[in-house]
C-alpha cells in the first residue's frame, strides 16, 4: 500500500509540474494545476503552514476557520463612501472585469489547515491587490506573488513567479527589468507589512483606504512601476495563489 501511495504521489507531482509548464506557455488555461491533490502534502506546504501558525493572529483565524459567510456583494460595496476599502474593492473588480468567485471549487470534504488557508487566500486575494495598489495584471501578479512568498512562504507563489518570468522571457523579454522591480517591491513590502492573512478585512469595508494602508504598513508603489502593456495572464494566474 505504501508503494502505491508513493506512486500516486509521484504521478500527481508530475501532473503538477506538467501543469506549471502548460501555464507558462498558455496562461489562460489553468485547469491542470487544480487537479493536483497529493502535492499539498509536500514538505514545502508543511514549512509554510508551520510558519503561518507561529503568527498568533493567523493561528487564531486558522483555529476558528474564519471566512466571510457569503461572497462579497459588489452591488452593496459600490454604495459605500468614496475612498473606503469596500468601495475601492468594488471599483477594482469592475475595472478588471473580475468575478468575486471564479475559482474552481475546492474539495469541501477536506477540512484541514492547508485547505482553510487556501480558501481564505482566495477569498481575499483581490482585497490584497487593492490595499497594495498592485494591478490585476501580469506584473501586478508577480509583485503580489513575491509579497505572499515573503509573508507566507507559500510554495505556489514562488512557482508562479518562475512561471511569470518564463512566460515573459518567451513573449516579452524587454519587460524583464520591470518584473524584477515588481518582484523586489512585492518582497520588500511583504517583509515590512502586517501579516495580511491574519486580518479580518471585512471589518474595514467602511474604513478609508488610506487609513487601512497606514494600519497594515504599506505604501502605494510608484506610478511608473507597472507597465501599461500586459500579456494577459493575470486574471487566470491569481486563482492559484
């Protein structure tokens, strides 16, 4: 049985690697990466989980399984005062034509810490974009992946950075400097800021975004950091962070 289990794990890992390669060449198709289950047992996930649970505010949310009880309502959030976190989030989602829930469903039968963290990260991913001031475009996704890697040590974030660079080298090599700057920005901000996964963002919908940024210790990036050009893989890639 152990040999069979190891074989399944190896096959699943191979599928995962193949999925990452497919994403590098065709970022609009992320279906293959969600079919991997055994890879979640990899030691890199365990190291990330241990690190996250060592942070009291994150550990509290993990233990209570805190989640927003329902998907965010853009119709309601857009009615909030100008400049509030909720209003900024709704405008962000509208600007980039994003759905509040566009991720493939997760296995609801698995109720462990890793599954919870992935669910919470998916739920708040675009809230993080708004607070950090990173666009929901390719370079913005590289920046936020670096931010996540600095804060959470989540292995998928590191892999996605690699995919982002590989894709750019193949298709837009003139943008390498931009992506490196975005990576540096995300990493340094992640090291300085309050831990995002430990925050109940829903409690700050009415709070001015400027106050939220001050509270969590982040500043807006320079206006010229992110190129206006995009190779169009941001919306798809954010689903796996």
